[in-house]
C-alpha cells in the first residue's frame, strides 16, 4: 500500500484550517522554496550560460514554473502534504477525503496562481510602474482572494473549490463532552 492512498482518516467532516494557519503555512513554504528556486535558478543560468540577470528572464520564469509544479504536484499526489504542510499539520485531499490524483494536483497548481496573476495583470495593463506600487496591488489582490474564502461556509479557496479539493486541519480535535440525560 502506498503512503497517502485510500480513504482519509479525517473523513468528510474534517474541519478546514483557519485562514491564519494557511497563510502562515504559505510563508513557511516560501522560505523552504527559496532554496529550491535558488538552486534551480543557478542550474538554469549555468546550463544556458546566462551572463546577465535580465537576460533570458522569460525562460527562467517558465523553467521555475515547471520546477515548482513538479514539487507541488509530486507532494500533493503522494500523501497530500508538502514539507511545510507536514509541519503545520495540513493536508490537501478530495472533497470526500480521498487522495488527490496527479492530474487534479496539476489543475490545483495551475489554478493556485489565481492568488497572484489577476493582481499582476491588473498592474501591468494599468501601466503601473515601480516595485512599491506593484507590491501594494499584489497584496490587495491577495487580500481579495482571502476574502472570497471567508465568504464561503467551508472556508476553502477558489482554486480548491474549482478542482474539487479541500485543505483540512490534521490537529487532534478536543473531545466533545457527553450530554447528560436529565
């Protein structure tokens, strides 16, 4: 039996993690991925003999998009957790609690870019210059994305809703006190 296969012990009624836990996990994931991006960025620049940081940026971005896709799809489809998700005790699974197949993990990865792309595209098409202004637009776009999850009863993000997955909190739940019959 492969790790991460079969029904989830959390079941369909597993609680979603709080938005704050998800965002903290994302920050931790970004710290971990910094090293991955640096190593593969160096590999790309060595293989393409890139001599200037602004030379070949589109190719580097496409290469890193694929590398990050392999990282996320690989971990999500084999156990439902990245390294950061294991630390924060979060798991991605299908709505019924089952494991996420590779094709659905790939769709989730592509759709997860909805966190950033609408805001970045808006800044680009509005002709916004300056890193500070772009950062403000990016943070505002991400805040809107978080607010969309807050409007849903299940607190799932748009990319999870669209691809039929959910993020669950794996921390043990406190036992519910038994009701006494009076």
